[in-house]
């Protein structure tokens, strides 16, 4: 698959095995700049594994990850995040003993106060960065109706609120692209709707997304195109209507691919 002019992120011929188990088998697909691209498939299809490769948590056996026209295959996750590619996880990874606000402040980049010398010799810069981080965190929490819980411990949030917190933590880095791994998993329908609305707003502001999700209503509402994985391979790609009418897709789901 060639990298089109509108592609921001691309997986090229990604292969990954765990022992004799082939998790990803020559996977090539792209994510459109300014779009919301869906990744679906039965359990064990390789969806989250692909996100681990794209996000830099796992190195593939072969293949390349291209972001904004650059090969980032050798970069660890934190350096990809600095370039504008970040992610959330299927199981929220909040720091439960810290407050909701502290979870966001920790994610803010460019903090001179994390170094010893600026604390003593660049106090103005340290204070300015702290104020900027607070302003950014406050604005995000207000956008997702979590500001009233800013001082609550993060582990006191509901499942859906934790998903929103994790998304906000990713947004503290001001990314160009966010990989969302099952943002609707374990979330009540009302909050799923709020998450979907927030993603649409962010897309309207120029952000791009890739979404792994089993909630087909959310996929149908947000995603175009959609890539279907099965047994570590790309089965097909297209609009929701196209993949829904594809008998290979139906067979993959009903066949109980492991």
C-alpha cells in the first residue's frame, strides 16, 4: 500500500511473532490526515498488537511505521509522543493515588522545573511553565466535564470517566494523531456518546485518530475508512456499509477467529 498524500500515519509490511504464533502478518494500512480511521476484527485478530507497534510499545520483526512522512520505526514511545503521535490503552492506566488534575499535569511536556538548575536559576521560566500546564489541564477537564473532580483521586472515577481522563492526558501533549484502543469498553452509553462527541470536536479542530473498537455503533458513527483484521492480516478495508456487506467479514466474526 502506497503512502497517499492525505496519509498521516502508515504501517508498512508489519510482521510480528511471539514464538510460533504470528500476531501480525505483513500488515500494511494507512490513517488519513484529519480523519478517524477504524480498526475492527474478532478477538485475537491483532488489533491492539498493531497499535502497540504503531505507538512504539513493541518492535516488530519487520516492516516500518511512517508518521508525517518520516520513518519512526526505531523511535521509542516517548519520542513518538514528542513528534505528535500518542495513544490511549484498552485498560485505563491512570495513576490512581494521584488526583485527576495531577494525572494531567504530569503529562505536560517542556517542564523546566523537572531539572535541577532551572529550579534555582530560571525561576520565572519554571513558574510560567507551571501556569501554562495548569491552564491547559483546566481547559481540558472543563471540556469533558471533569473539572469538578479535579481534586478527586483518579481511582475514584467511573470507567467512562477514566477513559476521558486518559484521553485528556494524551491531549496534554498536543498531539497531531491519537490512537484510541477501545475507548467505549466498559463505558455506559451516555458517556460513550460524550466521548464520541468530543472526538468529533477534536477532529473538527484538525486532530486525526485511529480507533480500535468492538462497539460497532461507535465505529459506524465515527470512522471512515475502516480496516478489518483477521488472524493478523488485513482482510478488507472500506466504509462501514462496505465492510458490513462483505461475507468475508461476517465469516471472520462468526467463525470465532482466536
